[in-house]
């Protein structure tokens, strides 16, 4: 408390982060090069097939197969029906992850 009152902690913690002595300072965001991020994701997924089952796609994205199916239904990822299963395009999935996910971080 003495260091805080002396001003030694000024700028270390954003105002309002642990107290109600003012409004919290908005977080700063770094712009993301989505094309480069998509390329990095595709490079990491290089060993995966070009068309993925919903389970494979969900495992890569860290979400549920139902979420991947919803993306396919809405047209957010390219998909085809193949013998009763949905196959998801790896490229469109990487683009979906690159464009949507960073906004939630």
C-alpha cells in the first residue's frame, strides 16, 4: 500500500483493474494479419486431409462437432454431403478460425 500511495506502482496496473476507483481502462488490441494467420493454420494442419469429417474439424478447432455442423449449415465453411456425412473443406475451416476466433481472444 505504501508503494502504491508513493506512486511506485503507477502505470503497472491499469486503473480500476482491482478497485472501483474509476472506470477500467479499455484493453488495447493488436491488429491481426488474418491472411498470415490462415496460412499458419494451414501449415500446422498440413498433414490433415483436404476434406475433414465434422469430428476431425471439431478436434482441430477445439469445438464441438455440432458447432462445425452449424457453420456448414450457415455457409460459414464449405462442405459437401458424402454418403450421409458432412465433409468440411480444410481451407474454409482455416479461414473461419483465422477470421472469427481472434475477435474472441
